[in-house]
């Protein structure tokens, strides 16, 4: 495996957990809100981490960065979430170098999403990169890698139908409501919170139900009014939440709170109530489902309620994987070039020094010596020699580390070249 060190002792790692092994409760323990992300990046900066990218969504939390040991990144995550190392180890994955790069490509292109072909994650990667940049935690490697993942994602969108058909948690939510709530256009719908999936669900409900009875409540009324204006919703104050819940038939919870905001004490149901919890961590307390007439569905359950659209999408996975392999190969070639560029540069410098010394000697020895012409020819020869070395190092069948060491020894190049 190629070792993509950017300093003498660090490697590139991915540490994280996702919906594949971690349920909503555990993912909630390790989720990072905006303040936690800032604090984590600040600590990473203080700890001397050379590059770090954070991804925290309802489906996964991941740290991609350089460290001497992956525990450095795991500790950062545990220090700034409600999780601990023991809980993390039960559900976590750790990838190094090539495997970490491959994993980020699969995540960023929707192949590792809870719903295949969901490209929402790419905007999270972009935001994560710019966020890290503010703390000086990006480098050429991370920038080039993120750009390569974005490029692969665009190509897969354009060259395959892996994201065709309406399939998302928001879409699944609306489909469930349409199938299970009779006369939905006449029912009262309450959206609590302004999370993205909740907003998308709301927008789809407006589109598909012709419902004029949708109310929005958010802790910050200003934010609620901006969203409500777009969808033509009624806005109520946070203090009216309990009253509005009593009136509603469908409650969509999409807050960003770190602990449940809907519990038994808020509910007094005289009629059936459907609650969709589209939050990570869960924002509806577990005991709410015990109430008579109340049905609670979390986004993990909704993610599994997909139709034949997903089967159609799976047919396009091989083509998507071909595109990823191609873009990743280009990225790996760039990395290899970057790895041996300092040695080639030092070799060129050494050859030029040898040339200058020889030209100086010959110019004193020969009366009709044409220094300009000899210099031109010598530089072309040096260029051809170094290009041959570079082409040799790029060849897949050779051990580039061994070849680099040999070049350094033969030409007595400076020690300390990385």
C-alpha cells in the first residue's frame, strides 16, 4: 500500500460510524452540531493536526485527517460529543491511506448513502472543507482529494441514472403519509423545527397534498417566518407548541436539538396522531410511542420504505464504480508525482551543479569554447535524463520508495528529502 504521509510520521485516516452498524441512538451520541464542530477544529489546530475534514449528518459522523495514530482522531470526536471510546469501538470503522481515500469516494458519490444515489452528502463535504480552511486545517492533499470526489460525483450524476427517480427520506416520508393518512388535504400538519429533511418533507407535502393546514413552529420565529413565506405556511410561536400538537393529525419533528424535544408531557391526544421524527439525535422520546393512538416513525424506518426506484438505481452501480476508479486513479497518479517531485527537483539541481562545474573547467581550458551553445545542449540532456527517472518512478510495477532511495544514494542527494 502506498503511504501518503505529508509529514514524517503521519498517515491519512478515516474514523467514523454510520447507519450500517450504528442505530439512531448511537449516531445521536456522536453527532456534531455547529458549536461542537468549531470546538473540535479549534482543538485539532492546537494539537497540531496537519489536515482534517469533518462530516456529520443524520446518517454518519466521520473525521478524515492526518495523524500519527487513529486514536488522536477518535479522542477528538469523543471529546466533543456525548459518545465515548468504548461505544465508538463497537460500531466504528477505521481506514488508512488507500482505504480511507476509497471510502471518501464512495461516500461522496452516494454509493455508501442510506438511500443509494443520495447526493446530499457532497454539499456536506464542500462545507466541511471550507469550515476546516477557516482553521488552517486544509492542505494540497485534502483540497485535491475533495475536488476529485466532487468531480466523480458530478460525472456519476451526468453519466448514469443512479440518482433518477424521487427517492429520499423526505420523499419516503410523504409517501408514507399519503398511504396511511386518509383525506390528507383536509388534515392538520405541524412541522416542528427547520431541519433540512423536515423542510423538504414540508415542501413535498405542499406539492402533493394541496394541504392548506400546514403550521410551522421553530424556537427562532424569524427563521420560521423565512421558511414559511417560501411554502405559504402558518407560523406559530414556540410557546404554542403544546396547543398546536393537540390540534394536529401529523407532526413532523425536524429540530437540531441534542436531546428529545417531544415527550409524553406535551401530548394529550383525543384523535390519532402520526409523528415522523426526522432528527439525529432522536427528538421524540422513546416512551411517546406507548401512548394510545400515537404512531412514531423515525427516519431510519422511513429510509427502508423505498420502492422499485432503488432496484433500478442498483443497476447503475458498476458504471459508477468505473467512474470512481478512473478519477481515483488520476488522484493517485498526482499523489505519486507529488511524492517523488522533491527528489527529481534535487536530482535536476545536482546535475546542473555538475554541468556548471564542468562548463567552468572547459571554458578555461578551451580557447574557442562556446558556453551558450554547450549550456543549451546540456540543459536539454539534463531535462531528458530527469524525465526518464520520473517516468520510471511513475511505473506501476516498480517499488518507488526503493527507487527513490537508490537515486538519493547514487547522486548523493540531500538527506531529509520527504
